[in-house]
């Protein structure tokens, strides 16, 4: 018996050993285990200082099916690290019930990053801001007795620590930390707390120190970061966030200089202009950061993605989180930004040996009144950065015996302290012009056609079904209390919508008075303060609406004699995601709700009996669900029923052919939410931006702000909504829309989003391609960079080829993309050379030289090659060939 027990014990040990070995092998699919530390100069990865480029990418803002391609493009763009928050309200939607599936499968996401050979920076927070609903906090957190967020409050600290421990333990169990062979090299606790710490007084300072100590005590084995936290303790790295961080220094000499959020764009609000940040300025900011001693920089965002469902924060942040990022919302390259930054990263990597070798500050040389050099030199290597911070003028400077021309607001990077590899203001990457075009085949509904609507363009469907959502209470789950309740205390954020219904009696005497004095007295509903949207109905009829954040509402009402039902629909459009005292911000109404303009004294409705109904009947019935929509009483839509408020619409459509991203055009609709096959694409709203404030041209020079280089004036802020391909079937896709204020679904269309036109303009005096710096002949001194010609590189989206050349001229072409014209000097072979090199290919490259074009079309004049080409998908080209 004893021998059996010994053998059983050995068997168990053997199984455990095998499991551990398999786990280790699994981890080694990512990296051989390594340690991460730091000194005053840089993060130290496996014993070596590193200069690190990081790409912000939030996993819930894309589908898991999109993740591998996005990560691959991040790596191709030259990043070393992927950075993301952990979204508490997504992972723990109900207290104690966790969600790590689908778009919230963070383990899968981190593993995909590791498999690609990239590192990972996990920002646990758990407050994230991120223009995300409620800043990432679950709304149930508000209901814990005595809780106050982000301060020295025991209930909050207990909940926060529980989630942080959950995430750290999960990463440890999955062997995802660097010392386990995983990709995670950095963690973050809290987020930009320094911005609001003073609001909490001493309790704020105590909380910040507690958060740091708590996180550090979890023994994760990698460094922790606190951004915008100037009082971070010695054992926590403090970091910068902003448009520019080249002047930032950590709060201790023993810490490296980190930039956790380089804002390469800005978020967008409904009814506002769309911000853009020029590629030249972003590159300038990043180059200056590394020039002046920085060692880790993260793009916020590198891929922004989509606020699916009700995840957008606010109030009033749009569904798109494109953020003008190098990868657009659909996952396509945004050129020239992606390519210009890729070249920047390549140039910085060429400088990395010198940057990490210099132990302290670089040599500083003043080159002019607004020009300066920073030189990283040892006995073996030398790299230099030449900056011109003049916002207007080009400067000619002398550096180490040579003269260099520096464009305004630019940095030139010299990996060998002699030759310029890159200048931030000289964009030589192609420009991509994206389009939305109808796919093939055209989409039609599978049900019998009822409406015969003449189409100007191929709409998604000619036949729709409709369903009206009732005004006011619609279920037995409503309840009646005296007074006005706070919106979130009632809805728990399970819905954007909350009905408040009360009855107002108008006597015969009052009615006679109002009729006799209708020019002098108008009954008026006054709401002292409300947010975000309110719609007012009297006796089932729409009376008026208001939009704003804690604004006053004054709404005239027209009563009838007897009892009148006043129904108010309170709506949220993204919960507050930034600022102190988030738990107190709330939603709905504040102050009094009263009725004035009557013969009698004003009525304080705040003390009346109110019936509360959470959500919409259609939401409760899940009429958007493929399994549930058939149980509703849908009827065929008649054109004379348009537009209609508080109405559901549904139809079916076929997916466009191919693999290009799909966009839903909702420009004909008003405001609401949209579902495809049960997946909530997000809120939509055709709210129009102001007509003024947009610039005809965007000047990259000078400090950037979110009002500079905006577009879309006088147009709806967002009309296109991303439908991930993985959410689509080949045919019979269920589209369901809830429309609040009135729109026309008959004009909705589905289109493909892709790059249709690519342009480039490269001069023979531009810099040779960066890959030549790694060529063995150059490294061994057999090749001079100045001996190699510049190169034009063109590339269509993946799955597309260059179908035709719309313009090509080697000589002195004029104009800009889609407006090119020949100059006085032109090589006749231009079109044939480019066509031969590029047509039918996904990408091509052409030397900018006389030899490439067989002639010098104008001796003694600097030549430029300008090209405009069109891209077409493989599937479309194949279809055309068959026809």
C-alpha cells in the first residue's frame, strides 16, 4: 500500500512537471524569460538599455478577428511595444462576475502581441479616462455604501485593489510577465491622477501613495508607472502625457524619461469639427523627445478603433475613436502619417546604439538663435539631432564642418553625425486618399418587396419593417415614488433611456383662463438643470427637446382640460469619463422641475408623484437580436410614416464581396443606436458641426492644439459607422435601428472603405531610403549614402493592386495630390516607366534618377517625380477580367 502511495505521488509530481514544462514551452513561444529594470537613462531589457517606441491600441475597440492584422501593421510600422488600458467596467460588468471573452479577451490579446515579438505595457489603472464610458469604472461601484472614488476611502480602495490584484494574478497565471517569458514589461497604476489630486487635499496625496505602495507590493516583477504624477515615490516611474514632452524630466535622477501618451490626434464630440494633427508636427515632437534625453514614447493612439455599443464616454463623444491615428478606425494605413512615422522610427533605431551608450546628457551645441544640436558620442558611435524650432523660417547651420539646411519647426536626424537620414518636416511617404464605394453585389432584402422606392444610389434595402416604441411606461416593472430620482441610481446604466411620467390636472377654470389669455400666459415647463438629452411629451405628443451638459430647459406646453400626462425621456450620451468626484456627477436632472404660466401659483413638480420606467420596450424585448426580433409586432414601413420618432426599423442585407472594411452610411438618420446581427455598432447622431473654424490649409508649423487643422465644418460630425467583417454573414444580415428623433432608413447604404488613390512626390535631392543604412556595403564603408538615389515607394491596401497610373511626370511637375500638372520640364518616358514598374502590383519602388527615366529632361535643374495612381481590389479586377 505504501508503495502504491509513493508511485501515485510520483505520478502526480510527473504530471505537474509535464504541465510546468508545457507552460514554459508555451511561454517561450513569446520570449526567453528576461528581467526588466531601469536606470536614469532608459529601461533595461534583459540587461540592455533600450530606446522604445510604443503603439497605443485598446483591444475592446476592435474585434479579436482584427487584432492580428493590426498588431502586424504596428510591428511593420516600427513599434517595439503595444500599450493598452485594462477596462474594469468591461471585465466586471456585474460585481464579482468577470468577462474575459470576445473583445474583452485580454489574455488572448496580450498573447498575440507576444507572438508577434512585441512587448506589452499594461495600464491597469483601473481608472482609464480614455474617452471611455465612466472612465472605465463599473457603474455598480457608485452603489457601494460610503464610497468615494480615487481618494483615501476604504470602500473604494478595497474594490480597486481587488480588481488590480485580479489583473496582475491573471497575467501571472498566464505566464505573461517578462520574467516568465511573456511580453509584459511595464504596468501602470492610476492614470493622470496628478491633474486632480489637489481636489482631494491631503486625502488625495495619501491615496496616491497608497496606490503606488499597493501596486508595488503585488510582486509583479516588472516596473510600475504613474503618469502625470510628479509626487510618485522613488520605486514608481513617473511619466509625461501631452502633445509635447521634450521638456519633461522625471522626479528623480534615478528614473528614465518616459512619455506614456503622445497625443497624435484628438477625440471628437457630436456636433463638433473633426481634429487632425499633421504628421510633420508629430514627428517633430517625437524626435525632440529623443533628442533631449527621452527613452520610451507611446502614441496615443496608434490605432483608435471604434466605441462599439455604449462604451463611448462623454458626454457626447462620437462612436468613432479614429483619433487621426496612423491606423484608421477600420485598420487601414493612414498615409502619409503611418509611413512618415515608420521612417522616423527607422532613423531613431539607427541612432539607438549611440543613444543608449551615452550615460548622461548629450553634448549640447547652440547653432543659432532658434537652432540647436544634441550629440550622442562615444569613442565608437556618434549620432546627432539638429533642431530648428523657428516656426516660420528655414535656417542654414554649420555643424561639425558641414552646412545643413533646416526647415522651420523640424529636426534632422544624423545617425552617423554626418549624413541626414531623416527630417521631420520632409514628408516623402505617399498620400493615401480613401473612399467609400458600393460593393458588389448590390444589397437587397430577402423578404417580399412592399415599397417601390426609386433609388438615386444603391441603398441597403428597399423594404423595411417598423415598430413604434411606446411613449411613457410600458411594463409592470415601472414604479412610482414622490420626487425626482437621479438617473443613474435608477437605470444603473443598463440603458441610455429613462422615462419619468407624472399627471397634471387642469381645471375648467384654469382652462378658461388660459384660453382667454393665450397671448399673455403660456404654461411653461422649467427644468433647472439637465444632461445629456431630454425629450418632452404631453399627452403622447412631442412637445420639445433639449441637449446639453447641466443646462436649463424652458419648454412651453399646451394643456387640455382635465388630466394631462407629462412624459419626459431622459437620455445619456456617454457618462462622464474625466475629472474629480466622478461618482457625484450623475445624469438626468438637478434642482427643481416646475410649471409656470398658470393662473394659480407655479407648481413644483419636483415633489409630485412620478412613475419611472427604465429603458425602451424594444430593448427589453431585444428586438435587435437574431433570436428575439421575430417575436415583436413588426409591420411593413410605408413612406407616409416617415419621419417618425421613437421607432425601430429592421431589414436584411447581403455583405459586399471581398475583404475590404465595411461602413454603414447613416447620414439620412437622426439619432439613435444601430445593431447588425445582434452586435451593437454604437450610437449614431447626424448632429452638424459649426460652419466656421476650419482652415483651408493645414500649417504644421508651431505648437499644436485640438482647434488647429480641423475639418468637417457645416457637416454632420459622423455619418459612417464601422461594421466589422467578422460580424457579417454572406447574406441575410439583420440590421436593426432605433431612431429617436426621425430619419429616413430608405436612404441608408452599405459601402466599402478602402484606399482608392495614392500619390507621391519625391525629389532627386531627397534622402535615400532608410534601409540602405543597414546595407553591408554601407556598414563596411564600401557605399556612401550620398551615392544612392532617393526612392519613391507606392503601396495599395492589402488585397489591392495598382490598376492604372493617372499621372506621372519626372521633371518639374506642379500642384499636389489629385491636382498634379506637368511643368516646363518633363521626361516623355515618365508614364511608361511608372506603369511598367507599378501596374498590376500591390507595391512598387522607383529610383529618382535620370538613369531610371533614360534621360535628363532639363540639365542643371533639380528634378522631381510626381505620381498619382489608382488602386483596385483583386476581386474587382478578376470580375472585370471575366466580363
